[in-house]
C-alpha cells in the first residue's frame, strides 16, 4: 500500500501479480464489509513495449501501447503512477514514454508482446450506502512471459480518506497468500558464502524459470526474440553446469546437461532461419539490382520453411512430453544432489566461481595466443565459446558478489564478445546457405526459380565473405586488448580480493 | 462564485428540501457546488447520506482554510460537495460573539471557497441571531421559503422590519411559496395575492406533495428519483426562474 498525495486527498495504489481467476474472490472479500457497485468496464488488446531481454518488466515496470496511446506503470512505486489511462504527460515528441526515452542509450525498446488489458471501475459504498471511494481495477494479462498483473487504485471521495485506508488494509488482508512471484525473482537469495553447489543450483533454477517464461511466446510466435532468449538462457544453464562439473555428482550433472542439449537441438533450425531472415533485408539492399529478385524468392522460401519449422517447435513445446521433461528438470535443480554439503561445511560459492573464472580466463588467453591471422573459423569459434563461458561465470558472480572489478571486466570484454558473436553469425549464415542450396537443387518444385535463387545466394555469399574478412581483422585487433596485461592483472586482483573476503568471513 | 442562503425565521417551511435540490440542480448543470449545512438538525447531510466527520466541530467553521477544507465531503453526485453540520454547530452564535469582527465571520468563511466553487448554497437554521446577520451580509442572495399561512406571512414582516432597522440590503432577499396545498382556499388566495409582500416573490411555487416528502426515504435529491413527477418539475421551474433573476 502506498498513499499518493493528490489534490487534498490520497490515492492508494496496490499492484501485485495474481492468478486472474482470483479477481472475483477479492471482490467478494471486499463485499463482506463494503458495498461494491460496478460502474463501467473496458477491455482492449495492447502491445507491451520492452527490450529483447525484458529489461522493463524485470525492473517491475510496464510500458503499454493501447489504441495509439502509451502508458507506463511502475509496478513497485505507486508514486510513479502515470495516470488512469495514458496522458500526454508521459510522452515526449517522439511518442515514447519518458522513462524509456531516458534509458534509450542502453536499451532498444520495441514492440515485444501482447497483453489483454481490462479496466473496471467501481464505486465503494459504506453501510449508509454512501459512496466513499472510487475503485479502479486494472488487469494486465501479458502473453509472454505469462504475467497477470492486478493494479488497484483506490481514490477516496473527498473527505473519505480514512475509509479508503481501511479499504486498502482489507485488500492487503485478503491478498495475503494470493500474490505470485515474478518469473525473474529469485526463489532464494544467493550469498557468496553459501555452498557452491547450492548457489549454482539456485541460480540455474532461476534461469530455468526465465527459460519457461519464453515458451508461450515461441508457441504463439509473438516475436523471434522469444526463441533467442529461450536458447540464451538454456545455454547459460548448460554452460554453468559444465563449468562446475568437478563439484557435482557426475550422473546428476550428465542427466541435466543431456536433457538441455536435446531440447536445444529441437530449436536449432528455427533459430538459424530467424537469424537468416533477419539478415536478409540488409543483404537485399547490398545486392546489385539484377540479383534482388532472386533474393526476394529466397526470402519467401526461408519464410515458408520457417513457418513449417515454427509449427514443429510449437508442437514440441506444447507437448506433454516436453512439459514433463521440464518439470523433471525443475525438480532436479530444486532438489539438492546426494552429499550436498551445508553452508558451514561446503566450499564457499564465491571461491569456486573465482577459481573457475581464473582458469577459464587463462585458457582463453592461451587459445588467443595460439590463433593466427589465417586460422580456421573453428579456432575463432572455440575462442568465442571460451569467452562465452567466461562471461556467464562473470555474470553469475555479479549476481551475488560486491567485487568492484566484475563490472569493469564485463565491460572490457563486451566489444570482444560482440565481434566474435558477429563473426560466428556470418559463419553460420554461410554454412546455412551452402546446405540450403543443396536442398534447392534436389527440389523439383523449385526448378524454375533455381537460377535466380542461386545467383542471389552467390551474391549474398560474396557479401558475407567480405564482411567476414572485415570482422576478422577487427577481431584480431581486439584479441590484443584481452591479452592486455592490465586485464589479467584486474582478474588476478579480483580473485585475490574475493578469496580474502571469503577467508575473512570464515 | 455565487452564494445563496436558504433562510427563514420559522422552521419546517422547506429550506432544506430546497437547499438540497438547488445544490443538485446547479451541480448537475456543471457548476462546482458546495452545500453548507449550518442547521444543527443536519438534514441536508442526511438527505445526501453524508455524516459529519466524527471530529468536526462548529468552531471549525471559523478556524481557517485547512480546518474548513477537512470538513468538506464529496457527495455521490458529480460536482457536488457538502459540509455537513456537526451537532455543535448550534453553538455557532457563541463563536461569532467571541470573534473580533462579529459581522463578517461567515463572509470570511465564504471567501475561502472563491475559485474552488462556482456556487455555495447555505442551509440556515431557523433563528434570528448573530449568524443570521452574518448571512445577510455575506450571501449574494437570501431565499426565504414561505408557507402560505398567516403565521408565515407574519414572520416575513418581522424579517422585513429587522432588515430595515439594521439597514441590510433588502434587494437581495427573495421568497417563494412552499408546501402549497391547493385544496386549501387560504393557500390558493395567498399565492394569488402575493404582489403586496415586502420582498420579491417568485411566480413559481412548490406544492405540498408526498413525492417530495419521500426525499427522506430515498435519501437523494427529489430530481434524482422522481424527475418526471409534476411536483419535482415545479421545483425545477422555480429554480429556473431563480436563474433568470440572477439568483443562481
């Protein structure tokens, strides 16, 4: 409950996540003490704006676009309530909510998913049947991740502030035990001193919740980013478990990573198609006019194929078999493996992660030192994989540690990561096109269009090849900064400080 | 801001009924309206289901803006706020008597609402004392309901003499006939021969009708539950006439 100062009166706003079917239960609870009169209601389908990584929602904020109007809600801070609906006060010239505009430097906000927004207005009367407060109930049912946000706004009629506070107290009482957890909220706090296996398990379990939050978006095909985020998070769990193989029982770990790999495999082709379709527009613009028609045909072909592949992935994710496997994964991560030690006897999480980090960094530097300008793509791919593992470990460390250098190192490695990622995408696209052309050659239905498509593919491969050369050069330059002594010094310093911190706490 | 007081020395003449319906009429037309109940019976608040706040006191009327504003309660009707009468409003004359500028206490109170409200309707108690004199100075118009009986007309004359004696402005006093029972010859004749009254009297009048008395049962303005009843339409015609005369 948070009273908001307004014109000579207060407005109380309560926001929470809840199963939408509980709405009636809430209203019934209120009716035991008050008379609730429904005045009006509206329902509309809105677009949720957010970054690819749901930065806003993770910060418990929501930006909605309903019928051309923006609204922006801070779900935790009622004082940032934007208005009953949406007003120009939250908009700037480019029609983006101010908060988003403010953060544009780091974020790319886009139309992310859909939400059903239901507004209901009530008048609350006391036992004299006198109106004492207006109640505005906002239900936002977001498709992906599946979140059900209820927002109650109690606006007392002038002179009835006390009644409104009593009303909100009753709400809070009815709500007890009814609130739901945000998919990104941790089930348990992760502390540097806790046993390493427990810390890693809890983190992986949280990440798995995020994985699951993207399922509906993939099934409904809301946005290709849903699949991307789904895969990024599965990979994160797999990488972290892989990095800590020495501390978990072998069979336990193997069962988990095998299952995750198997699930990833089912989505590989769809992701490749998404990446390629996304890149097609850029390629089409770079191609000479004579090849553009073929590029359009290729794109249509890819889209058609994507549609089929999306159907397969959606059917897989909606299947009982998949859901059962996911439930089993959740159970395995939530339940400690045999012989897991308690926080007093086990090895501290921070020590284990720092140890892993140092080892990984040295391994990566070794690989970078070995790589030559003419090296195979595979060598660069391996460096990229090492870099990714290092980054996941750093991001994990950032979750529970206060060590100053973590952020700095992550920042320092960002460009390196971006370049290696871009290079890898180009390699994947190149390989994909080669394989795809083989498929076209064997398809009799495409005979007539084959020549145009082949020419376009040839043109695109030339573009990719040129780009690869450019990026490779930049990558090689960037490896110097990773081999830089200062970075190594920073990591060693961080490891030392982290270890000292743990020793002191013991 | 225009302020109108419903006033009569005599009780039970329909002041509160008119005050509530007048306030509703004005607010429904879009005017930001405040109904102030100065009658310790608290009937205006009762008709609108509004009780005074437990801690509000009669002296709060004269304790500045903050105190005054905390007494305001929003009604269930758009644009209509009410200051219901706490029981201790009966001591209001005493508080005025203690004040330095005894004649302008109500004027000062009304000044607090300039800019906030377009209309202030005051439901006055039946008395002729310090508070009444304050009202005579402060209100833009004083409307007196009259039952067409000898006694009622007699009190109107008493009022006229008092106003003249104290040199208040008689031009802002208006009257209308209320609770007219057309079955009674005396009522009919009094209404028909009203031109000799000492203050301006409206042509429209309010009949004695059970539909109006039922306000107490419905606890809403009569226009809200019986808009199409003849008696209620007559109230509206009277209010319309008041508007034409610039009272509202």
